[in-house]
């Protein structure tokens, strides 16, 4: 695997699939998707996998609507802000929710870390609200060091589900040498080199700080692969005790059968006990088993595991179709998808 900073980024990207553009990575799976579509007699069968989320959770769903269906004990404090809402109203909502700075902001509709920021003061938040042309979600900043993506699946007739993937997220950091600036240290980090422009915008005034020798400084608190977070295979954490925890979380969400819980938790002990879990987002049909982006994972295993999850989606969708759920028409789904990608800057 090419990862040395001496190699050009295009060469590193060529031999490390975790850096491939998402559509390039998924293109070889198109024949398998077509097979599943023929088997389910619908090109959009996957839109039936979750009846509680529009289109099953493909693109463009409201994060706030989904989070509102989860038991509040598993959620960080949050506030939903309409586009153009008066600052006085925003301040009151933050006060009512007991949210203080720093806090996390994200568009209500979006993906892959688009415009998700940690904000430290009111002035920056006001500017963010003005510059974001859609409703947003404000969440308390959860300082827990452990962040996971947990893939969960359950058939409609079942009362017990399964966990198909756990991804542990390792946040981007640098270790100082007492001489180099943050920018210089990041330039030696292959993962950071793919997002230097975005990181400079996020780090801002700390970009030219000299980090003391031996000190580790975390630079990106958003657990997104596109922003330098390393995804690690944590499937060894799966056991029946943890499945029971996520059954308790997922079963009350009527119509939810497949997706990924992105969450923070205070410790592994609490993870297995179902305590101090804070779910940041819940994604549906197009959720990826993030463990496949572990740098030590092989491309063959990655495709094997993704195909396994694709088959689960197809089987759950087939069960829902038999129960009378209708797939979203292809034209309608394409229109929604185009609007989503345009809004999120991915077109």
C-alpha cells in the first residue's frame, strides 16, 4: 500500500481504495445491484427497507425527523433551527436545550460531513446560520473519545436484530516536535494531505501554531472519513450483549429495519451496558459498513462485506414489499437524488 508522503496523491489514491471517489468504488458493484433489482422486480426496491424514513433513507431525508424517532435518552441535547430564523429565537432554543459553546452544527439534509462544524462562539454561529441556505441542527458537543458507526439490521417479523458492522473512528491529530507548525505536521500526514484546504479553513488561526514536543493535538472533531478521520474495523466488539443494547434502541423506532447509528460513548463498559450512548445521526438504506475503509482491509474483503449488506437490504425490502410497501418510482428518486447532490455540493 502506498502511503508515504513522498508519493504524489494520485498514486496513493490509485493503490488505496479508501481514498477513491465514492462512485468509482461502488461502480463494480452495479451488476450485483442489478441482480438484486431483478430478483425484487424493482430498480428501487431498496427504498422500502425503512418505512419510517422517506425513500428508506437513500438521499435527502431530514436528520431531525429521524432523530425525533429515537428515545431522547440516547440523544445529545439538540435544537432545530429554521432557515432565516431570528437570532433571538435561536438563543432561546439553545437556552431551553441547555446547549453551550462549543457546539456542533450540521445541515438538516446532507451527508459525508458536508458543512458539519464545531463552533466555539456566538459570532461564528451567526455567520454559519446566514451562510447555510437550509434548516440546521445544533447539537451539544459530546466530548467522549469513543466514536463508532454501528450497522444494524432486522427483518419486519423479527423481534431481534443483528449488528453487521462496527467502525471505530480515530480522529485526525498531530504530535508536536517543538519546531513544526500544525500545517507542517499535517503535510507529513497522508490522510490530511487529501483535505488540506478544508482543514486549513477549519483549523483557522491554529494553522501556524508550533505544537510542543510530544504533545498530541486533535484537529478535527468531526468523525468523517472525508475530513481525515481514520476508520478502523471494530467487528471484534460484536457480541450478543451489544446486539441486545441496539435491539432496545432500534425496536421502538417503528418501521426502522436497516441503517447505521453514528454515535459517541463514554467507555466500552458503557457501550455494552447501553449507558452514556449519544446517537449523533441515524442513516438508512445507503449506509455503508465503514469498517471496510480500515487501511489494513483488503479490497476483496471490502466488496464481500458490502455485498453481504446489500443482500440484507434486498431481503428486508422484499419482506416489506410482500407486506404491501411500494418502492419509490425511479423518476421521483432520481429527482430527489439530483436535488440532494446539488444542495450538498457533490455535483
